[in-house]
């Protein structure tokens, strides 16, 4: 399913607000979308599940962000989504 930017932006905002579960529920709907996978990776990094995070970074083609600070990374994703709107 194609992920609308508004939904992905909502997931980023929820993640930045600390609502991991709500953000996770959104991105799970769009597993084939690279940006959703990237958000998913960050969520698992925040959770402390490094192996799952690595899987989602690979799906998103974003392994270079594995060690990034999560909030900074979420803001990077937010900027990318806003530039694509």
C-alpha cells in the first residue's frame, strides 16, 4: 500500500512525542514504503531492539543512519517528507 505523506508525518510526530506504539501502528500499514521502513527502524532503535532496527534500516536502504541520534533522525525524515509534499 502506498503511504501518504500525511500519515508518515503523523507517525514521525507521534514518535517525537514519545508515542512509540501509535507511530508503530501507522508504519506497519506501509511496510513496502522505504520512508515508513526508515521510521520503523528508528522506532525499533528507540525501543532498544537493534537487530530489528537493522532489518528495517536495510529495508529502507538507510543503514548509514543506524547510529544516528533518534530525534535528530526523525527530524531529518520529517524534513524529507515535507520537501516531498
